[in-house]
């Protein structure tokens, strides 16, 4: 879904096959209707819409912060490019403009309004007017926005005028790791893992990083440098969707520095833990924070819940940019970058561990398919502390589990020793008693095949892009 303009890049769109198909069907099928497309910034929503509209005659309007009269005039001008004479009239209100659109435009012609929440901010009556016209005569209409809170309130809330009217509601998600290798023209799977550890699956970040083979050099240019376009990225992500950006920013900062329990977060902020329930839930809903619980538990077990940043770039930013902003503002970028490079191996290890867990449900491991993986931590059968990097249930055998460990590098001898220890550790885990255990070792650099041990390499994890 990236339109690249660099000769070393893959030209065209990457993935989004399912989203393209659903959008095209909803806009031009036998019963076209309302489509809602939303998601956080920089995922490529606008690019996706342009791809859908390629070759079609359809007005595409991007809302902004102007007053309602200016917005109507701009939209009428855009419609006038496809419906002759539409912009010749002056529309005193939105009802007049929509009535004219429904009267003059061909019934099969889509109307696309991007950044819809900014239009509604100046014209709160617009959703009700759209509801009225859609109920009278359904036709293709696409509403798109980056404010997930507002889009949810406008379409998904049971009290919203447009509730129940949408034929499709698509929440765009980051791309998977397999797409970063062709997107950035990377030669090795290890390089893809290293780049994904910095940029995650956000297409716009990939586009900005294009041309830099070294992800840390790109991060220095884009994020560490106070003039870099991503130096203040968390602020931009939060402005659309949270009512208390200071509290949300503080939570992201603390989680990024390793505070994972709600009680610890509350103590650092000097507030009761109950005061953080709503802001944490909001960050989880936005996909910026993830709740982790040990294998076999649910998020209702709040005592076992740990929080982590759900976006790799945010994790990188709050680990390396946020604590160094004063030094960076004083022109100490080379010194900070040297510190980042020294800390990089340890940071990459943590990122690779999460990438490994995320890969489990996509791969066939030990000849079987597995459910989404988690880790496990707690007291073993002897009340000694125990941690397992990867634990997953089998998709077709509830009595079988996969247990794994993740290493940045390991020799064949080390892999065999890890596998033996994993079997012993699994036998000590109270939540795995009576289960048949398969073990695997994820290795980023080093060992290839090891007889008798399932080794999952970077090449296996990154693989080839799959068309959905």
C-alpha cells in the first residue's frame, strides 16, 4: 500500500488486498452504501482510498479546520470537477449541498470525504443530514478519519445518527513484518527484523526511512534530530484521540521505560491505580499499549497483567528519544546516537522476542499450527520464579503446547542446551501440567538446522509476503 518513488524500492501498493476488495464491493456492488474507514495516522488510509478510486470518476475531498462555509465551497468545487455546474451555486447549509448531490450526481458515483472528523468539528449537524439522505436513497459514500475516538462516536456508537447504516467498517492495522523486506529493498531477513524493530508496520515510516540501509542512521535523521519529521511523533498521535494528552504521554513514557504494572504506574504518577483504568483502556483501544497476561490467564486477572507499548516505533522513541530530548536540543546528536548503538543489541533482543511471539500463529512449527502465543511468568511448582518466552496452544489439540525461547544469537551446542532446559522448565510450570510439550528455539543470528531441535530463524519469521 506504499507508493514508492525510489528506484531501489518496490513500486506500487503492498498488501491491503482484503481491504481493497471490500471497499470496491461496497462502493460499486449491487447494493452500494456507507463505508467507514479509520485508523491511526500514517497507516495509509488516504493512499488506500486513492488506489480504490483509480480509474473512477469520483469526488475525493480532504476535510480541514476551516469554517463550515469554506468547507462547503471547497467540497462543491471538488464535486464540480465531476458534476458540471455543481460549484456554480452557493450552498447556504449542508442540507442544500447534499440535496443537490443526491439530485445531480449519478447514483453509482461515490463521494469520498477524508478527514471527516475535522469537517464534523465545524458542522456537528452533518452526520444527521447524511443519515437522512442515506435512509431515503442509499448510494456509495465513504467517510475516512484518523481520529479513532471521533470515528467511533460518529458511526459505531449506538446513539450516533449513522449507527447501523454502514455496509463496511474497516479499521486499518499496521502491516506485518513480511512486507518490510520488499518495501525497503532489504537483502536479508535479519535486516528486516532490525528495521521492523525501529519502524514497526507503519507504511509512512517505511517511506520516510527509504534509502537508509542502517535503521539507526535513519532513526537519527528522522527521530533523534530535533528537526526530524518524527521527533515529536507521539504528540501528533495523541492529539486526535485522547482528552488528557499529558496523562497519556506520561503513561507511555513510564511504560516505555519499563514500568509494566498498574500499581507501579500509579505510584510513579502519585495517583490511585483506579484513576488510570480509563486512560490505560483508551491507549489499549488505540493500539498504542498492549495488555499482556501469562499463558492460560485472561485480562480480567488484573494482578497478573503487564503493560507494554504496542507500536515498535513508539517503543524505540520512548526508549531513546524521550529521555535524551534535552541533550538532543543542545546539539549532542552524535553522542546520543553512540549511546543508542551501544544499547542496541539489548534493545533488539527484546524487540526480536516480541516479533517471535507474534510469528507463532502464522507459521507451521514442529509440523503443527498454533494459536496466538504469549509468554509465561510466575512461581513454578517449587515456588521458584520461572519465565518462558513463548507459550502457545495447538490449534487442533488442546492437550499440546508449544514452548519456546528467543535468542539474538546461539550456536548449535547452545541451541541443544536451551531445548533441554526448556523441557525441564515446562515440566516445572503449573499451567502446563499434563500437557504434551513441543519445544522450539528462535535464533536471529547463528545456528541453522540442529538435529532433534526445532529452530526458527529470521528467514522463517520474515518469509515471503502473503496475499490476504
